[in-house]
């Protein structure tokens, strides 16, 4: 009776008998040391790859943020010169009054007073606590950005005079340049 009970249990819980190898030990389906080492190696390669990808993404985000700031600073330089031209029209001056052919450091503090000739070609920008950029060293900590505005008088193919405005922002060995042409269309 006990033997019948054992056979019944064995049929219920095991679809095939457990095999024994030549040494007499049972194969219990566990991992060998070599299989474990290979699995750990594959897992390590995967983790290192994911960490490298995350590091690259974080680095790219920093570069992208700097490019956006540089593009905005360059465009702001063009807008400052455009504001000087527009102010000249409002007060009945020539469109290019105060916009001589040279290189400037510019900021929005005072349109005419803000157009200063760049000292030695370097116009380092500082950022105050509100995120405002200026050339004043007392405005906050120095940033890696500098901005130069170059104004050149020119004439187009139809003999119309215009100002060629080039706004160049440099930072960490990178340069971003925006160019615009301002006409006396009034």
C-alpha cells in the first residue's frame, strides 16, 4: 500500500523521473558557475551601456542649453541696434546716427549709452540674480559668453544704403553669429 501511495505521488508531481549522471548525483536544474559568470558579464555590459547613454544625453543637454542662450544673446544684439535705428527715426535723426562702422559691446540699459566700443575685442557678459545679462562686472558673476556687434555700412545691388549688423557670441571655444541688414526704409 505504501508503494502504491509513493507511485501515485510521484506521478502527480513529476512527469518524468529525475535522471542521475555517471557519478550518481541527481541533475537538479541549477546554474553552473560558468553560466553564472556569463550571465553576470552580460548584465554588466548592459548596465555600462545604459550608464554611458545617460552620460551622453546629459552632456548633450548642457551643450544644447548653451547654444540656445548664445542664439538668444546674438539675436538680442541685433535687436538693440534695430532699436537704436528706430529711436533715431522717432527723434528725427538719420537712421544710422550713432551707428558708426566699428565693433561694439551693447546692452539694453540705455540705447545710446549702451553702444560702447568693445574694449580689446572682448565683451564678456555677466548675469545677475534675475538672469539678466550685461557687460557690467558688478551685475553678477561672469558667464562664459561674450558678445561683439560689428556694424558695416554697405550698398545693395539697387544702390540702396544699409547697415550690415553682425552679432557674434562666443563661449567655450564655440561661436554663434547672426547677421541682419537694416535699411533706411522710413
